[in-house]
C-alpha cells in the first residue's frame, strides 16, 4: 500500500519484495549489506526460537507472527538493497504502447518525470503519486521515504503540463508525534477539492517500524496500515483529523478479508457522498499476505461504511497476471463510466508487478481486462524491475496516468503514460 515506500516505507501493500536469491546470486553486496544480511539471519533464528516456546493453544498468534515476520523480511531486504552499489542506467528503450479495452496506452519516452534523491534528507526514494488538475495547474502529492530513518512522509509538486514538475522543498504531511498511530509512516495520499475551495486528503499510516513486529512478546499491530484524514485551505498546510484513523482494522475478527491492514485509499465525492476504494489485507491458508480491493462510502469523509460484498476487485483467476495480489486502486469517472487503475502481480506478497485496468457502471461491479495495460520496462531502463502505485484522470479527451517504477539499482521514480481511444471513439 515500497508501496513504500508504500513498499519502501514498510507498507504491506506498497512494499516491493526482493527475494534473497535475487540478491545473493545476482548482485554483489557491499560490506554494509552483508551486515544487514547477517542481522536477517539472526532475526530468523530468534523468530524460530520464539515459535518453539509457544504452546499448542497459541496457534492463532503463530499465524499472526508469521505474517509479521514476512513484513520484517521484506523491509530488511529492501534495506540491504539500498546499500547496493549503483551502476549507471543505460539508454532507455523506445516508448511502448499497450492496448486496454479500446484504449492504447503509451509510456512517455522521457520518463521518469521525478526521481528520488539519495542526497535528500527526506525524499531519497519517492512514489505512490496522486495527481489532480486544479483549474489549469496539475498538483501532485506523493510518498517520500528516508532510507536512514525508515520514515515516510508526503511531498507535494506542481506542474503546468503534467510533465515538468516543481517540487515543494519540504514534506507537506509529516508523520505524527511520538506514540501516535502514524508516527512512522504517512503515505499513499488521495485528495479532493471541495466546492468551497478547501481540500481533503486521505492517507495510509503506521505507528511502528516493521522491525518492531513484536511488543512485549505479542504481535504488534501498529506495524500494519490504517487510513487517516486531513484538511487544508491550500493543499500544502494540512490539519490531521483528531478522529484518526478514520478506517481501522479488526484483528479480533480474522474471517474478514481486510482484518490485517487497510491502505491505499482512492476517494471521489459525488454530491454529498464520499466513495472510497482501498486495499485490504488478510492471510491465506499458507499464512501469506493477500491484498485485494474493497469499497466504502461516507457522508462526511470520516465515518465510513464498508460495502458488504467486499472485496469488489478480488484476486484474478488462477494463472492470471493478478492472481497473487490486487492493490493500490485509483478510481476516476471519465464521463461515461468509472475507471480503475490498479497494481497487481501473479504471486502473493509481490508488490513489484504491472498496472491493470477495470471498468464499472456503478463503482461496485467491475470488469477487468485479462492483461495488464502497463508492464515493467526493458533491462537497464528506469522501471525495469516493476511498477506500482498508479493515479489517473480523463483530461482534454486523453486518459493520463502517473505511476511508480523501480530499477535494478533500487532507484525509484514517477513516470507518465497516456491513453487514447482508438479511431476517435
């Protein structure tokens, strides 16, 4: 929900998962990375010792801890990868075109538009953008991750054309004060502008680092994401809602599809009704984290009622490209129907995947394409490892998408793609 960021930030949904085999077999590690790898091995040993002392009647806790350890491993590997020696990126490949429904999608040939800056004090890695067009100005809010402090905040940028961006110098949505529900991560923003000119923002947050997956010997659910709300007069200075989180999790009811975590909100307002699509997490029979997309409504943007038929976009059919995870929705209306852009992959807990496309007449019943509309780039390109975190709109008769990409050097960036209806339909 790196969704780092989501994914890099420890977001269960956004967090890309690099397998140990990929690192140990294919990439030369620096001494710092080797130290990190040893720490992972020690953590695993301690974890196994903990399980060996649990009684038979603690099976539920074992199941929870398994899920927590998976997240610890993911984040640990990301930290290892951050220590990799970077290599220059070779010339990017030609633009690619993918057809979706009657729409042909084209990646912008000069991607990425924005990249993380390793010298930055707060935005070393960036992703999970949300973009709106406010009068004639494009405005972007995005997740920004500090690799050293393991903290994610929300940044801001503006553009006259949606391609050339001016970034605000500091985060606009910081983490909360120590001890609060979001004192580690604030990420995956979505924003609306009301008729009175005020802005509302929803975001994912966590109150603990994934390394703190145990607290007093018990599973620490603060490492999992919940959804918060904030308001602003200008889109820059935000006031967080005192009722946060406005969407919580129910760890006592593990039959629910989203009992483990909720994140990645996408909100639109129609009349007096707020509509939210979001990622929900649970565990499957193999104790692997399953990510699917749900729906909720509200009359005030704070008190949300989940749809009884959730998830509205479940995992794809067995063998499909999105059979493992379905997450990070971005929903908008193109004048005729609802469009959902989303990230997916064919394996559970694999956050680096492709971008999918679904349509709906009511925002509840969705029909998806059988193939993704955007996939990772060629070797040595800026998005060669995978994609996630799309945001889109229908603007000036063109479908526009901004999305996150990652390369083999663990460098993230935000790219751009356009979709046009064939034959001018």
